[in-house]
């Protein structure tokens, strides 16, 4: 019998715990090291709430856009509307030179906290530039809290222009000030039931010492300098690579020009074999075939290098996000997207030019004849002659043999028109004559 009563008692206790926690929701401000708990009937609006969200109407706010702008200007993390009392409070968190100076109210005496509050609101009740009273008075006191001491600041404004009251419950922790603010711009007393309950629910998720904070700032600076250094090295590396590659291309272009002149002179003198055909091929230069060529050239041809660069880009973005350097991460990601965009638009432009040049709408057929030292292309709007040392790359992909003369310039030939065994020999022959 005793066991039965014990079981019932435990069940009732568990049920009571569940009931006590039911109907509440936690709002976690991870970037600011605190959270709050409010009832399910409390409406929450923040900077991510769309201006057309029905929650604004439910909270009785007629101009959401104005309130969203105010959130940005005043560092308001959330606006909370309590359906029961009709009260609205703002959750504010910000860092200033003064908050960093006081750093934390943890283990501070009441006198120290009130002195800090006086310093934070210094001048609020002083006369205006004409020596006239602004009608602003304030009172401050200490509020008991389970985690860290809070202050209560009551501001009363009475002048010819306005009558208003404002209640602020706040504390300073980790160099930031947390404020729970309630404003009343009409006559009457401020009902502080809701703001008190929100303040009581504040849970500081991390306490830092001044040394922890200084180390965090120093680490952040080191991270930024490492990031800047990495970017400088990458830019310098790219500059060196581009410079070396450009000079290499210039030298190669000079050698190709000289070789072409020599080839033509030899051909004029009859020293070039123009009769022995080592291979032949053809290709239909239709729109579909040119699209395949453009796709291969823009996205597949240099896929290994692009994959390495993309992985490097992802690594930098991940590093930025992991160190809270979100802006840097977004900037780098934007640069990557811009690069992809230009790569795409460049490929599209090259494709359009090829379609127009080869009259691809009529699907013309190009014929290729390969000799010992050169090959020719006829048809598809082209009569061209190429020496093998003009070729910078020869690739096979799916049903085509691709021969490139530059970043964009190239030709493609249907593999089946050559035959696989002969194709292998042809590729070896071309590569053996390419300028290294």
C-alpha cells in the first residue's frame, strides 16, 4: 500500500512539474549570452519578422516598418506584447565604452550599481540650452534577481510637448547592458507586472571575467589579422600566378607565331606533306552540339582546378562563420557567386557567338582532315587551317573530341567519325607536336 501511495505521489509531482513548465517558451539570445522565458500568449516580434506578418496587427502595431527601423536604431532584439495586460516591452542589448568600463554588475554592491546607473543617465534631467527645465525626472533602485543584480530606472517626462513614463529594468554583464524597457506615452501609471516577470526570467548563459573578455577581444583581433594575412597571401599568390602565366602565354604565343611563319614558308616551298592523310572526322555544328561544347568548356574542362578553388572558398567562408566573422564570410561568398556569374555569362556569350558564326540553326556539317603537321576544317561556315603547335589542350568527353586553341577558342569532332583506335593514335600524334 505504501508503494502505491509513493507511486501516486511521484506521478503527481511529475504532473505538477509538467504543468508548471507548460505554456511557456524560451527565447535564446545566443550572441548576447542570455535568454528569457515568456508565456505562450506573449507575441514576439524581432528584426526577422516580416512587415506584413499578421502578428503586428494582433499586437496593435499600425506601422510595422517604422517599428522595424526603430529596432535597428535602438539595438532592440525583440518586442514582446502581452495579450493579458496589453503591455509591450522591448528587449535591448548593446555595448558602449561605459558598459565595457563597468563590465559586470556581478558581485557589485548596491551603491556601485546605482553610481553606474547615474553615470549612464547623466544629463538626462538637466535644463535645455535656454536654461529651461525639460520636465524630466528619474528614480533608480536595485531589483533582486536570482542570477545577477538588476536596476530599476523610472523616467517621468512632463512638459508642454509630451507626457510620458518609461520603466527600464537592466543590468550590465560581459561588457554589455541588457535592458527590458516599457514605455507609456499617456496619463496613468505603468503596470509593471509583465516587465517584472520578463526580468525575473532572464537567465545569463555565460559569465565572463575581464580577463576572459580581453582574451576574447585579443583572439578576435588575431583572427582578423590572420584572415587579412591569408587574403593578402591569396591575392599575392593569384597575382604571381597570373603574372607568371601571362608571361608564359606571351612566350608561347611568340613561339607559335614564329612556328606558323616557318610552317607557311616551308609549305610555300613544298616542304610540308599535304597529301598523306593520317585521319579524318566530321561533326554537326547544331545548337545542341554547341551547347554541349560550351558547357564542357565553361564547367567541366577545368573541373579539378575549380573544385579545389571552390573547396578553398568554402573553407574560408566556414572559417569566417565559425569565428563570428559573418560579414567577411558573406563578402567572400559574394565574390565566389560573382565569379560563378561571370563564368556563366562568359560561357553564354561564347556559345552565342559560335551559334551565329557556324549558322547552327541549320545544323551544318564540318569536315576535318588531319595531316602530319597540321589539320584543316571546312564547312559550318569555316575554312581554317591549324598547326598542331597551336593546340593547348586536347580532350575527349562523351561523344566528342575537343581541341582547344585558347580559353574559349576550339573545335569539336564526333568520336565515332574517327573510330576509337584511330582516335587514340590521333590524340597521341597531336600531343606529341604541341608546344610544351
